[in-house]
C-alpha cells in the first residue's frame, strides 16, 4: 500500500469540509431524536484522525463535540463518544484536543489507540453479552480501501437503531484494483469477490458505476441495511475521490440524511466537487432538476392510482430527491396543466392545487 507522507496533521481539503458539513448537519438532527428515545447513545468515530488539520481546522471528533456543545435542544441522555485512532502520534494529538471537552455535561469521551476492527468487536461483544445495545452512529472514515470490512458493517447494523456513514475510498480502490496481493482486502471490504469481474471492464465510467452499485447492493443485501444512500466526493480535477455511503434502517433517518446532503449539494443532493466554481453557484440560485424527478414519477406511476404517501416513499427511497421536492414543483403543475396530467381525489373540498395532505389519492393520467 502506498504510504501517505503525513506526519500528524495534514491540509484540510474542500471536499473534507463538505464531508464534515454532512456529518454535522445529520448530527444536529440525530442527537435530539436519539436522546428523546434512549438514556444512552453511542457515537463511534472509528478512524478518528488527530482531531484537527494543519491550520487548526477541526477534525471529525471535534465537529461532533462542538455540535453537542452548541446544540439548542436539551440533550439529557448520556452521550458516549468512542474515538479510535490507530497511529499513536495522531492518537496522542487527538487526546489532547478532545480533553478540552471533558467538562461537557452528560458526555463521556473515550479515545482509544488501536485498530478499529478489534475495538468495535469488543463493543459489539458487550452489546451481545448484555443482550442490549444503544442507538449508535458509526462514522467509518478510513484513508485506504482495506477497511471497514463488510462483516464489521453487518455486525454493527444487526443492532436496532444503529447507523453507519462509510467513506468508501473509490479512488484508492480503483487505482490498486489490479494488484493481485490486494485482492483479499477487497474481498472483505465488498464481502464478495464479484468486484474482480467488474475490474476487467475497460470503460472507467461503467467500472465506477458498477463498483458503486456492487458496494451499495452488498450493504443492502449482505449487511441487511434497509436504506442506503451515497454521496460522491470529487477532487480538484473533478474525478471521484470517494463515496460516502449512509446506511440506516430508519425511514426518518434516511430523510434527515438526505436533508443534510441537499444542504451540501443544493443542485442534485448527491455530489460535491472541489472543481466547481462556487461563485457560479451564488450567481444562479441552485435549483433541483425537477424535470428529471417528474420523468421518474411518470415512468413509475403512469396509468396508476396511488396514495400520496406511496409517491413520497418512492421519492425518498428510490431517488436522490427529497420529500419536499414533489408537491408544489411537480404535482401542482401537473394538476394545473391543460389537459391535466393527474387527477386528485381528496375529502378536503377547500384544497388548492399544490396541497396534497395525507390521505390524498393521485391518478397519473
Ligand atoms: C481519513 S483519516 C480520518 C479523518 C477524520 N475522520 C476527520 O474527518 O477528521 C483516517 C484515520 O484513520 C487512521 N486509521 C487507519 N487505519 C485505522 C484502523 N484500522 N483503526 C483506526 N484508525 C485507523 C489513520 O491513522 C487516519 O488518522
């Protein structure tokens, strides 16, 4: 494996900020929801890093602690933080940074120097032995493609109310895909050897899509995760660096994560590039591609009569779009068009186009 020449701290890149933004946005929602349903919660940052970047910018553990510190909600459960870092020097740095937060009420910080595989195994064994777990969010953010294994993800997701956010190091994996002695790593990261056939594909776009889809399907089918959503991070050359994969068994968790992703990418909700001219985005008000969503709705529902809830579920689960994207921008226009493209059935006689409360039935003409 190619060793990176970082000592303890390294430069913060734009796409890393975007990754932290997604994490923080989601944690703002996760913390109060989980603290309402449980008196103990666990946040694992399994590849925690040194806690800060070269110019003093916060690393992911600090982002999490700052989110707790500045949260408006009353977080009155015990928040257990487990920060794991393998490199002793980075771990030492992390410890000194996180110790600044030791006086946060209800927060228990544990930093461990070691390999996350071993440490997470101990945590999960403890859950198993007590036949009891707690809502857990595991951020798995490695440098390289050798971890986390699919088996580890599966074991985490076996417990109720556990979620994962995984950095799938596509660029690294793609670069080393043909190196034979690395094969064992990919087999355990993917939980299958099917990737070997994919890496024979010469078209890099197709290869990328298929590796992405294989990983996503393995998370769903092997790790048994109900909902999986990905977010693509591109570097300054606009090529894919990694994908963040979010896995949850909670429909509302999925909605909250998509909200976080759309905050970072207001155009499509699934990608960020260091290459994009951010001034362009401020000149033009970013708008989702409603045309594309309408096409997906029509393709899926044409000729069918369906409850509004089913349409929302389709959008949230099967498309990158959000539940906020379809009523006014799409259904209202379809209802008002001449001739109408949908028919609306509702008990509410005062309803106006654009309003589709629960219980509304839509017929796609
Ligand atoms: C991408 S960096 C983490 C960055 C950090 N999550 C952030 O956003 O600020 C990955 C870190 O994982 C550490 N690491 C690598 N293998 C590990 C393992 N098996 N267990 C725990 N930490 C590991 C590396 O030393 C490195 O500091």
